């Protein structure tokens, strides 16, 4: 059912049932954890990433703005910002005497980001303030996060009736995932299964590059029966582009991935209907902080070999 002309790899039965979507709290927690780690990775901008994907730090946005308005080269602005504040965060320190105002005494010992001033403003900024900022360099932790960059405009979701009608009654015109309302579920399924494999490939590549541009691709057949019986041995390919920089023992990776899905809906050979292609694409950004040393990392090379095929025998 739905198996295309693409020769599918032999598949193992695993992870039967439908793909378990991650609950939104989990995703939010991961996002917060990632941003926390990412903020700490910002000093790596000093190494001037050779590509424009890291655009989401305030320092970068500010530098980009200066470039647009005054033509100041982005790298120069970033270096200046780093010279002004050698770390992304600081520890608020007061003089510790009885002249310190209460709001500033309350900040003593707390950690703040240079990008997000506290209500009191940064130390020394308010009139007569004698407080000072002690540079704070937090430790990095491994983390990864994938976010979807392209729009998802799913039409109402096709069920078995629409798939059959298109096969037998209509001319079997090619359809896209948004047209059949399956783009979101396919993206979710890939995120909860095949993503690990893509992530491992990116980390492997980053470990060989260490600092510079990452360009890579993949192309494999997977079973998508877990999403819908209408999808068979579908092909998922992808183009990876971005970069990696090194900070101590860690690799700071940011890439975009353009995923391409393709399948052909067929029923049984010689059945009087018209097989039709089902295609779709989406683009994500993947950000990873990974230990360079695989043995000390939770990101293992072997994940790249994992098989995420699922139960072929989904009942109609
Ligand atoms: Zn003060």
C-alpha cells in the first residue's frame, strides 16, 4: 500500500503504532534549555562565522543593523562588542557598604546578561552607581534544538476516502503534503524518529570540520506507515548547510536543513487506478552544542546508522 517505485531498504519492525508527538511542555523546556546554553556560546562569534545563519543573537542583530545603516562591517562590530564585554553575562557586584541603594544590594551576586538589562540597568549605568560587573563565563552543556523555518499551510487532512477517490475516480494528479493536509504530521514524525540520524550525521561532520563550513546531504528510504497507511516506503532526502565553531572542548553548530519527502500512492499492481506522487518539503534550523570527544558525548556516531522503520502492517 503506497509503496513507491523506490526500492525500499529491508526494514526492521520497531516502534509500532503512531509516532508519539512530543508534548508542547517538553518542546518548550528543550527550547529554554537550548537558549540558555546558546546564550553562553555567543563569544564564539569572535571567530567570525563564515556564513549568515547565526543571526539570532542580539549582538549579531545589532551588528547587522549597523551594517545596514552605516556600512560598518559586521565582524568589526562583533569584535568591538566582545572587547567591551568579554563575556555574554556578568555577576553584579556592589561596594558592599551602607551607601549601596537597596535595589542594587538585591542584585549583588546575581547573574545578568549584557543583552537583557535588569530593571535597575547595568551596574554603573544609573546616576551615581558605584556597582561593577564581574565577567561571568558559564560552563557549556551539550544541547540541541530543531525549529521549523518554512510555513506549514496544511489543507484539511485526507483520510482513506480522499486517497482512494484520487486513485480511482480522479486522474491521480500529483499532490503535495500541504494539499493532503499531512505536512505537519510528517514533520512531527521525522522530528521524533529520523531527526536523531540527521543530527548524528551533522555532529559527525562537525567533528571532522571543527571550525568552518558544513555542507552535507542525505537520501534514504523510510517507512512512514506510522503516520498514515497511505504512506509507504517513502524517500527522505535533505541538504545540510551551515557552520561549526569551536569553543574549548565544545563544538557550536548551526545549520539549516531542507528536507524533501517523496512517495507514490499505489494500491496493487494492475488495479485500474492511477498511482500518484506525493511530495513535500520543509526547512529547519538545527542548533547543537556537542562535545568534540565522542566518548564524552551523548551524541554518538552510531546514531547515524540507526534504522527508524516502523511497523509495515498498519490495518486499514
Ligand atoms: Zn549601584
